[in-house]
C-alpha cells in the first residue's frame, strides 16, 4: 500500500487538478466527516499558532503575514493518518508561495515528529513524503482547534484552510477509516483554487437535519465522553 501511495504522488500533475477523487456536491462517506457550509469553525478566526515549534525550518518556511495557510493537525502516533501527508506535499508544490502548508504534530512532545522526519528506519517520511513546514504544538493547540470547531474529542488528521485575514474558510476531518473511505482532497483543492484566485468558495450545503425518534430524547441522560487523546498528554 505504501509503495502505491508514493507512486500516486509522483505521478500527479501540477498543471491541472492533482486530486480527482470527488466532484463538488457529490461527496460520499459518513455525514460527520463531510464538510458543510454551516460547520462550527467556518467563518471563525483561526486559533493563534505563533507559539508552535518548527522542526524543519531549514527546509521549509513558516507562514508569512497575509498568506493563505493550510493547518494540518496530525500525529506520529496515529499511523492511519500517514497516507494524507504526501497529499499535502502535493498541495504545497502546486500552490508554492501562495499557500503555506503547516503540519502541526499533536504528539506528546517533539521527539515523535522529529523521529518521523529523520526516519532512521526508512518507514516514515521516506515512504510518506512530507515536504512542507512541520511543527509541534502542545495540547493547548489541539484544544483550541477543537473548541473553534465545537468538538468534544479529536482524532487526527484534521486540516483547516485559513484565508489571508486569518479566518477559517474550509476544513476537513480525515479520520474516517476504511479501505473505501473518501479523502475529499479533490473538493479541498477546488476550494483552494478559488481562494487563491480571489473567487467565492463552492457552496456545498448545510448539515442534514437529524430526526430524533419520539422517546429517544430524555432529559438528564447525556453521557460525558472524555477526550481519548488526553491519554497522550
């Protein structure tokens, strides 16, 4: 599988669309992973990431003021998410200085992401090409993005597209698992194309209303589900 991912990335053309997985408005998958126009984070100011620690600044620059930024929260501890890192490498290559991709590790400390980048056993960044800015942020960074998106728990990777004014205009939860789970990268690329061109983003519609069967809703029976990721901090 890893070889197939690497070859797919190498074969992508930067002249046209690099992702062809979905057409706008025709996304498939579970509703909780599909981005909607009324998602909580859209239109809100991006959390402050000025305190993150960049780990590969010798090769990749930090975001510049007024630059479109794609923040990708990921974790070395979460292996299923590795497959998306080469895709964001291609995003960085396509848009160049117009967009800055920043992969923020939400691992317990910097050693995890550093191990991924240095890859002594040739099974991390060597296989899953990671050619964009990589940084580490403490648990406050993860919590801030959870709060801006009204999330009670978090599973990486999750990407947030931030415009030149620091406002979140698109996001994508990539934690949907399964061999046939869509990546939604094609739709994200279309949104980035419009954003850097100064055009309106594609409208995809609001979340579908959830019908609650009579008798299913009773007061005082909400469960307090903790954040599993807190085990790592």
